[in-house]
């Protein structure tokens, strides 16, 4: 059985700061073909769908669709603030390589 992705407290706190649930929105984390390494992450505020895996914390929700889920098994979804800006990040143990942009990876 695959481990579902984890969401850090910081990521849930950031969703609360921007009022995602107040607007009826969730953070969707998806994996799509493309990007410079074969796959890329698509992270956006969205509406939940019936077949989503829902991860809840701090009154907020992060969802992953059924197709993306195997690519994100055991991954950690976080929020980081760096000199280049603040963003949601994914630490994915399934990725064999990633590119500098941090949104593209290969398996």
C-alpha cells in the first residue's frame, strides 16, 4: 500500500492565512506530463472533486486527484519562504531527478 502525501503544518497555516476555506477553496496538487524533466506539478486553489483524496488540517484542505496520487505517494507538501519568493513546495521521494525550477521532475 502506498503512503498518502503529507502536508506540513506550515502549508495548512498558509492556506488559513490566505483564507482558502473561507472562499470554499482547497489547494489542489496534481501531476501532469510535461515540464523540463518529464512531469510537472500543478499547484493551485480549486474546488474539490468527488474522487479527490482529501488531506485536512487547521480547518483547511489539500486535495490530490486519483491519477496524480501514485506519483505523490509518500511526498511532503510544504510552504517555504525564501529570497526568491514564497511558494508551496513538494518533497517527492519518487522523483529520480528534478530541475532547478522545482516544479518539474522525472521518475
